[in-house]
C-alpha cells in the first residue's frame, strides 16, 4: 500500500486517489492520425523517477503532480 502526500490534505492511502498518467504531455490539437494515436497511447515507461499526475477523489478533489520512483515507489512533490 502506498501513502501519497496530497499537497492540500497531507499523507493519505492510495485508495483515495486516481492515477492520471504521465505528467507534462503537450496536447497536439492539429495532429494527423499517427501523431494523434501516439499522443493517446504512447507513454514513457522508465525504470527510475517518473513525473505523474494524481487526482484526490476522496478528499480535496484536486489534481497535482509528483515524482514517483517506479522501482521503490518513493514519492517526491513536484515543484
């Protein structure tokens, strides 16, 4: 079980959150079919630190970003 540190509510159980995917993906409004498919489905999958978005569903209902280590699940707030 992971403890996620919400910037508004403090540390909470991971069951209160929903994963929002990789953070920092630029929206591509004028993309062709191949670029649009890559935008929707292709994401990084690193071994190490990864920039993610999370939504606090059962709390303050806000989106926030953090860095999570994909091996150890250590989390750091994203400035």
